[in-house]
C-alpha cells in the first residue's frame, strides 16, 4: 500500500519539485518570468498558470509602459494600464521588469514628428523619463531604459532622438533614470545582439560609452526572438554574454520566443524544445546572467503570428495553457536533467509548495520525459525501501 503510493507519487515528482521559476532559483538565477498584458486579465486559465505552480517569478508589461501608452500627448501622463501590471506583480509576488523608456517605435507622432532643438528634445526626454520612473519608483527590479538603438550593421538608428541629439540621447536617458530611481537596475535592451558580431560589438560600445562617462548602466538585455533551428548554441550565447559581463554589467534574456513556420510538426516542436533548453542553459552557464523572460508563455497571446505571418507556435504553452515540449526543455536546463548534466540531484519537494502543484501537474504528467521519470522512479525506490525497512 505505502509502496504503491510512493511509486505513484514518483511519476509526478519531476513536474512537482521544480517548476520553472523555482527551478531557475534553485539553479542560481534570480527569476524565470514572462511578458504579460491586461488583455489576458479575464482569462482564468491563463491567470492561474501565470500565478500558480511557481513557473513565473517575474513579469514584464508588453505595451503598457511604452511611451505611447504613458504620455500620448505632451505632458498628458496615463498610468492606468501600466499600474495594472505593476499591481499584478505585487499581488502575485513577482519581480517587475519595467519596459521601456526610450524607443523609436510605439512613440507618439508629437515626439517623432516634432520640430526639436537639442535643448527642447532633451527637456522632453528628461520630463518623460523622470515622470515615469518616479511614478514606478521602488516597484521595478529593472528598467529597459533604451530599447533597440542600433541598426543590424551596428550603426545607430536614425530616429528622432539620434537625429537631434546624436548618441548623447542615450547618456541623457540613463542619467535621468538613475536620478529618478537609484535602486532600479538600468538596462540597454536589443535583439540581434545574442551572438558575436557587429551589432553585439556596438552594444558593448554603448556600455563602454556610459561607463566612460561615469553614467550608471547595470545590465544588458538580449531579447531572444529566435526561429526554430536558428537559435545560437550554448557556447555562442555564453561567449557573447561574457563579453558584456566583462564590462561590469549583468545580463538577462528578456523576450525569449522561438517561432516556427506553420503548420507545426512534432519535429519542429522537438527542435524548439532543444532551442529553448539551449538558451536557458546559456543563461545558467553565464555568471551574472540573472534570469530568463519569455515574450508570453501562451501561444494565445503571442505577438508572432501577426508580426511574422505564416509563423507561430513560438511559446512554451499552447493557446489552452497545455505545456509544450519547450516547457520541459527549459525545466531540463534548470534542473540538470539534460543528458549533459547527470550530476545535479534535485532537492526533495517542499511539501508546502507541492500541494497545489500536485493537482495542477496532472495535465502535464503525460508529457514528462524519460530522464525525469527515471529520476523520479529512483527517488521513489529509495523512499519505498526506506518504508519497507
Ligand atoms: C522648426 O523650428 C525652427 C526654429 O527652431 C524654424 O525656423 C523652422 O521653420 C521650424 N520648421 C518647421 C517645419 O516648423
Ligand atoms: C547601416 O544600416 C542602416 C539601416 O539599414 C543604413 O541606413 C546604413 O546606410 C548602413 N550603414 C552602413 C555603413 O552600411
Ligand atoms: C489543448 O491543445 C492541445 C494542443 O493544441 C490539444 O492536443 C488538446 O486537446 C487541447 N486540450 C483542450 C482541453 O482543449
Ligand atoms: C551538451 O554538451 C555538448 C557537448 O559537450 C554541448 O555541445 C552542448 O551545448 C551541451 N548542451 C547543453 C544544453 O548544455
Ligand atoms: C517551503 O515553502 C515555503 C512556502 O513557500 C517557504 O516559506 C519555506 O521556506 C520553504 N522551505 C524550504 C525548506 O524550502
């Protein structure tokens, strides 16, 4: 009786002892998190997955803290939508990555089309950043201060900020953010910088420019909008991230999703699992990589199908919140159940945490993979022997 019970329990163990955020923390990261937005607030299944099971210890608002949402007209600030995400993070006890202060997209016409002098645009930048960062002071683990300043060839993008102020706009932005919330980690965030190359080198140049000017920059975010089979290897990502941490900043994967050409196949889902595992493993292997954020966890809310027509299925769960192989790829990277790392023993489940997880995990149990199941069986056999003796 007792032995049967223990054996039965063992099959649930792999998904119980280590949900994504809990496993990330056990492995030494600060968080595993996700982008989210208020469009999902009425979706009970999504909200349960967002706050339950210890999968997501951090959230990032997808849109509601961007310039067009916060200051749609000169000196008209609207914080309602951003506040809703900040409140959700507080309610769920999740870290908040705040996103973003300066970006050439989702920027109102009154800014992008304005007839600015260097002095007038500096004033507008400082007012926007000071007002927004002050509003959220104490609530943001990190701010993406400047987003996507670079072209793919490593030159600065010709947006209104660069055209009027040159690269000084980046200094102005980081200075204003640092003054408004000295405790928030200040990040530069971009894509196409996840592997060595001219764009990554140029992003390192931004870090050096700020450090040389004694202006605070704490981190660099790598978005990680990858394609299945096109994800840089663990070694490539680690080498790249280490070039940044060597400059004295922390790093994070900030917007991970891995899209495929539709319709999806089992082979593509398997490759996607490898690719997610690769990226999570790269963060884990990089000293001072603090966490991984997915750009939503549920295909229902993915930006991919509308942005890259013909592609999709980019997230770690389906539109009905079913865990995909990619979910278990991330979990394997964090728990060390990958073929590579057979030495990491998971700790026994914390019973306080496992009680709700046990129920929630039943739908994902069939998707458990071999290494996890074998590990669970071994644990339970030891447990069973203990009971018998
Ligand atoms: C832009 O402002 C300058 C003075 O700052 C003025 O001379 C110029 O006519 C303005 N251009 C437009 C298109 O309004
Ligand atoms: C770099 O890319 C930008 C944007 O595509 C382009 O306008 C610019 O001419 C390129 N510069 C060089 C030196 O290739
Ligand atoms: C959820 O989605 C998966 C894959 O898309 C499908 O196999 C499963 O039947 C769905 N479950 C429900 C309850 O709709
Ligand atoms: C596993 O090890 C191989 C060979 O050492 C390496 O190429 C690969 O990147 C590793 N995978 C992970 C997930 O660490
Ligand atoms: C078990 O979980 C509870 C609730 O999350 C926590 O307070 C406690 O510190 C945990 N104990 C251990 C040993 O991890």
